[in-house]
C-alpha cells in the first residue's frame, strides 16, 4: 500500500486534467483567502505601521549583514525547528504536523502533475512520502487534539467540543485520515469503501483550503515575519516601542521611582525566573 500511487488508479475515473485543475483551484483559494484575511484583519497595515513607529524610536541602525543574520536565525528557530514553543510536547507535535503537511502536499502535487496515470510509473519514493507525510500529519495532529490543546489539557473541556477556531486542525486531521483510509481501501479492493473515503478526503481537503479566512491557516505566513520584526526591534533598540528596562540599583532609577528602595531595599535582589520557575504544562 505505502508504495501505491492512489491517484494513478483514480485516473480511470477522473482525468488527470481534472485532478490538476482541482490542485490549482486549492492553491488559488489559499492565496485568495490569505489576501482576504489581510484585508479583513488589517494585518499587513498594522505590521507596516508598527515597523515605521519602531524605526522612529530606533537607537541604532541595523546593517544589512545583521539583518541577514537575524533572518537566518528566524528561519532556523521559528520556522524550521519551532523553537518558540517552550512546551516540549507541543513543539514535537507541531514539527510532526508541519513537516507531515509539507511532505504530504508536495508529494500530492508531484504525483498528480508528474505521474497521474499507471503508465507514468511513479518511483516508489513519492507514494511512500505521500503516505508517510499523511501519517506524520495525523500523528502530530491527533496528539495535539487529544492531549495538548489548552482547553483540553488546562481547562478540562472535552476533546469533542469544537469551535470555529478549530476549523483548521479538524479539516487537517480529516484530510490526512481519509487520505490514508482511501489509499488503504483502494489497495485492498474494498469496493464502495474507497469511493466513500475518497469523497470524504475531497470534502475535508476542500474545507481546509477554502476556509482560510475563518481558520488559522493564514497565521502560518504571518508568524515568521512577526518573529523577524521582533528581532529587528531588539537589535535596533526600539524594543517594540516599549520603554527601556532600567537597573533597579541605578541612582537615577531610585530617584525617579522612590518606592523601589521603600519596598525592595537599596540593593534589590534578582527577582528570579518568575513564571518560568516551572516547566510550562499549558498550550
């Protein structure tokens, strides 16, 4: 099963041109949904306006080389390794889901555009990646859904309580699950079941890519840009338009805030880790 190209067998019922047209339509839906999300929420406008405010309060100029270094750090941490997650389980779950989704989508495109019929004889690598990507996506997604979600792990809600914010993860899980079930029943020759699971696979994938405006899909594109901008504000000293953190032992600070010595003494001690004293158990 894992080396079987399910789209090649499907070509006897649906032409490769129709399958390719569907993939192109889904790409256009994601692009359109993301643009509508930007317009609706004003995300891009806020982002650029905030960047201009930060430039005005910058204390130093960040060179092109330093910007390139910060971009590389953002790529390595926030994008490739999801280092922004302090919760180890959440980070691992996210990596399984993210890389599974990328591999699954890329393998789908390769199989449909390059090897859409049995005569094209797809190398075993691509069907294998398609199945492994779907399995990785399902593993990371179900782990998040049943164990890690904040309303499940911290607020005691039931796993089956679904809100509009869950459109993305639910349709994502449904897409990977029905894709595997479709391929499995197709390979085993389970008449009728493969058609049912294929229909559910198309329904869930269409929901996934057509509901960008109401889901968190677009967030994936904004998060790296926001993380990079945050690094820039720290490097140029603008600190996201927040005031500097003065030293509590500085004479000028004591003069400006006379209640510091009153409540904390002349030499305030380090306040410690604060909320980071304990490992995060929440989302």
